């Protein structure tokens, strides 16, 4: 009797451990389950890219790695899901790389103005020794980065007056992100940074609470901001990149070949999502132009020079130099 009870306890304990790792037995084989979260809708290129990752891992592992995608914050907000991942849960999240600076401070530079000269250079950066060292540091905090190559677009200024050079931003109240680097970047370029919830951007522009918004095309079109502005200055001052981060504990529970495969396929999926984003930028810009939005070409060097002082302000001068050296910028 005691022997039977011990056997039952062993089986239950094994099942509990397997569940905690996001794994279970199915048809005699172990299945590893991972839930991926994003705040974006299911039609966003990032969500579509996550779906592509789920499909490829299912096919390449014969169904042994099962990924489910939860768009529109269905698993909770980004910070909560990240904390769950850090605790070892079988979850992951698409996250602004700036939020990872809580664990690897240097990663905050990702959100700096003109930190990368192009999308191509930003993509190349994840292959550098410097970035790989950041990934290693992140892993010591219980988090595994599967690639910071999930591109959401270049951020530009939406205004009611034509902006051609930094001096044209003087006195304009620009809605921007709440991070220090975003605020300092706006000041460096001559604007007055203003904090406002994204959901209030449309009404803020309409009521003149703010004069301008800086944002990426997909967000601008999705929120119909072209209806309450006249111009889009093509400054491309921030290239908005996000990372796909999961639990290091769950990652290490995978067989080695599956760990290698997951990283490879995640990067491929990020590249796929990036291509979709670039396509959507062209599509949405055309639609907004047809609705009357005027696109203004600018000399980006003027804005780059104006914002360069941010790297001194943030104490990133040496780090920026390292990035430039590794990319040949």
C-alpha cells in the first residue's frame, strides 16, 4: 500500500514539475508549451510574425514545441508578463528594449536618436559581440532575449505647420514617449516634450493641447492622426525596435537542439515582421497622402546634429562610439 502511494506521489510530482516548465506528455512525447504576449492587435505585423514563429516551431519540432500567441494584452500588460517570465513561467513578451535597461542599463541606448543609421545597421547590431554580451547579462536575470530585431517603424513628426529643420520645432508642444532619452531628444531638437497618453493624442491635437506628435507610421495611421494634422516631417529620428523575451528557466528546459532552433526561428520571424512593417509604412503613407497629409522631406543630418548632444547628456558618448565602430557608421 505504501509503495503504491509513493508511486502515485512520484507521478504527481513529475506532472507538477512538467506543468511548471510548460511541458506535458502527449502521445508518448514531451511537449514544450510557450505563450507569447503582445500589446498589439492580431493584424499588426509583429503579431503576424509571432504567428509565423509558432507555425515554424510546430513544423520543425514535429509538434514538440507548441507556441500560442496572445495579442491585445490578453495575458496582461507587458511589465506583468515580463515578471512572470523572470519567475520561470512558460511565457514571453514583445517588449520595448528600453524596458530591458532595468536589467542591462546599456540597452537603453536602443531608444536614442539616430543610434543606428539605417534599419540594415540596426539588424546587423544584434550579431555584434557587444549585443551578445548584453544578452548574456540579461540571462543572469532570468530572461532570455530571442532577438531585438522586431521593427515597428521609424518615428516622425506630425504637425499642423511645416517642419523642415530643427528650429521649426521651437515652441511646439510635442507628445513623445515618457522615457528620459525621448524627452531629452525633443529638447535637443528644439521642441517642448509633452507627456500625454497615446489614447488621448487625437483629441489632444484636435483641441490644441499639443501641437505635434512624434510616432511611427503604423501607429499614426491606426489612430487616424492624419485627420487632425497637416504635415509629416520625415525625420526618422527614432527607429522603434522591440525584442522578444522569454523565461531563461523555460528556455533551458528545452533540449539543446530546440534551444538553437528557437533562437534561429525567432530571428527569422522578427525579420519577417520587419519586412511586413516596411510594407505597411509604404501602404499607409500612400493612404494618408491621398487623405491630404503632406509629406515633407528634410535634411536628416540637421536633426542628427541637433540631437547628438543627447549622448553626452545621457552619459552614452563612449557607448555610442563603440556601436558606431562595430557597425562602421
